C-alpha cells in the first residue's frame, strides 16, 4: 500500500513539473502577459487591461506592438505604422 501511494505522488509530481516546464518555455519564447499602463491606447486598450502578447511573427501595419525601452526600463505599447 505504501509503495502505491509513493508511486501516485511521484506520478503527480512529475506531471506538475512537466506542466511548469511547458509554461516556462511558452512564456519565455512564445507568449507573455502584459499589463497596459496609461490611457494612450484608448479605446482599444484601457488602463490596467491585461493582454497576452505573441513573441513570434512579423508585425503588419496597424498591429499593436509591445517594446521595452531600456532608458526608462518600461514596456510600451504602440500601433505599428510602417
């Protein structure tokens, strides 16, 4: 009986660890959550809206892009207009 419980706990821990690794990889390389600060993107996005940003793909005209400004150490969201 004790061996069955240890096996079940081990199975759950492996599954949880695997799921956390998948989430970490997705967040680092594919998607990331961002909170909008400020009213500059209204009415599309309002202050404190939460969005998920894709890190892959080429932006097209009028897409929303999020970029990091190292001089002020903040993320900015803007409309891509090239």
